[in-house]
């Protein structure tokens, strides 16, 4: 028998990270261009933010564009960037209505100046909101994030503001883009792919993974609940013995 979802009896993960995969295949199945799938996927992001918060999830992080996604056609990259432009613009109003704080992680140096401006404005405008803590990974790669952190650490050591003896895991975490966000408890990847694709590779060290065949534009609150039920069946030992 299928287990019932009763949020009072369940442990709700504090931080859920999602790899929203399958937009292209969803569009192809409908004989539509890939960007049609991304557009549908962006709509699902809006809904899942509300659903996640209503379920008691405090932090939600989504992978919108990876450092490797530039290899896609110019048409697709432009389409995703335009979607993000519009999303960031509309997000200010939605975030204030829902008390949602928005952060963007990743390397901003390769993004168009107007997108960077919108990100900065959105982060500033929503910084005081204590509802859902929503993070968008944009031009993000886990290795790139670690590389940027290592460079900052090295330069601080060189200029004398950081002592080599004080470099520990907490110190490294504080140099990452996610420095003020707790590590994810549950990582969901849609579309049946069983890879991490360079997503939050430092932060996911002790995370529980949940993979589903559902394509991202078809993902609903019911799938999110299913993932949380699976999460509750896991025994998190963090390398210890219970
Ligand atoms: C992966 O599906 C999806 C992406 C690389 C882009 C995700 C972007 C969005 C959902 C839209 C914008 C995001 C926000 C935050 C509004 P895929 O294209 O790799 O699908 P496929 O594996 O079926 O080809």
C-alpha cells in the first residue's frame, strides 16, 4: 500500500536541491523546439517554490544553467537567458508577495550586464525576506565554484589576511557561493539521469539523492511529496553508526 503523506509525522528536509532535467525531451515529445520545454520548466519552478514552502521546506536550490550549458546552440542559450531575464524581472513582485528571498550562485562574469543588474537588484530587494530561501544556480559549476574559492583563499593567504593553519572545512565552505546557506539534505534529479553533473559537489557530500523518471515540466507537488517520503525512509548516519 502507498504510504500516506502526513507532514506532521514526517521529517521535512530543510534544504532541497533540484536538477531540473528533461525539458528538451518533454518538448521533443510534443514536436516542439527545446525552448518550449524550458519555458514550461520555468513555470514549474514558480509553482514548486510555493509548494515547497507550503510543505515546510526552508531552502530550495535549482540548477538553471551550468558552466557546461554554453556548449548548446546559440538559439537555445539565448532562449534560456531570455527566460531568465523575464523570470528575474517578474520575480521581484512575486518574491515580495511570498516573502521569498532570492540568491543567485555561479560565475556572473560571463553573464550579460543587464542580467547581472537584475540579479543584484533582486538579491538586494529580497534580502530581508524570511520565507522560502530560493537559490538559482546560474552559470554554475561545482568545480568552478571550488576553483574560484581556492583562488580567493590563496590570495588571502598571500596578502596575510588568512593563516594556512586556519583553513579547515568550515573555512572552505565560507569561501563558496553558498556560504550563508546550509548544505542540502535532499537532492532531486528528474528525467531518469543518474548523474550529479557538477552540481554542488562540495555541499552534497552527505546529501540523500532521489532520482525520478518524470521530466521536469511534468514535475508536481505530488512528485515532491514522493521524494520526501523516500527521504524519510533513509537512515542518515553521516559516516557514523547508529
Ligand atoms: C535541463 O533539461 C534543463 C536546463 C539545462 C535548463 C533549465 C532551465 C529552466 C527550467 C528554465 C529557467 C529557470 C528558472 C530558474 C526560471 P535539458 O534541456 O537538458 O533536457 P533534456 O535532457 O531532455 O535535453
